[in-house]
């Protein structure tokens, strides 16, 4: 009951009414896009924005942005048939702020591989290639003290 009173209050304010209408329209557009998108992509569509007759779609990872960019011309054509005011579609990645960023692990090779690469470097006549192999051989795990 309280939510109905709040909704009634919001509907009586012209600016709030406009915002509620925009939210409803965006929600409907997002539902329509999800219907047209492949099932694997649907859950990765996180939102949209409609500004200056351009529709900006947000996804949660770059791989899904690429997939959506491939579908964008078809989506635009379908939407323009129903809503000619949409002039273009932009795709953006919006990463979840709660996602933990992990440090990259330093790459290493086994001690045996490092020794074999170092031996090969010593046997080469080409100094540039020998130096490159010596650098590569240093990418081994640090010996424990």
C-alpha cells in the first residue's frame, strides 16, 4: 500500500512522471532487444540509454559487446520499423563494480626447460637470438631459500 502512495506522489510531479515514463520505455526496449538477441547473449544485456535518438546498449563483458555489434544492424532495422526515431545503436561495456580484479600471475617455465633454453643459447652464433633465449630462460620459478 505504501508503494502505491509513493507511486501516486511521484506521478503527480511532472519531472518525476517524465522520468518514470523514460524508465518504462527503456525497460520495454530492453525486453524487446532481449527477445531478438540469441539466448546466450540475453543475460549479459545489462541496460540501455536512449539519448538524442541513439540507443546505447550495455553489456557486461567485451566478448558480448562484439557479439552485439554483429547484431546491431539487424536490431536497428527491426526497431526503426516500429520506432523510426531511433537513428543508431551504440554498444558499451559496463563492468560490474563488484567484480574482483585479479593480479596477473607472472609466467614461468620449468627449471628443466630453463636449463635447456640456456644451453641452447650458449651454443648459438647469433648474439641477438642467444640473448633472447637467455632472457627467456630467466622466466623460471625462483628457488626457495
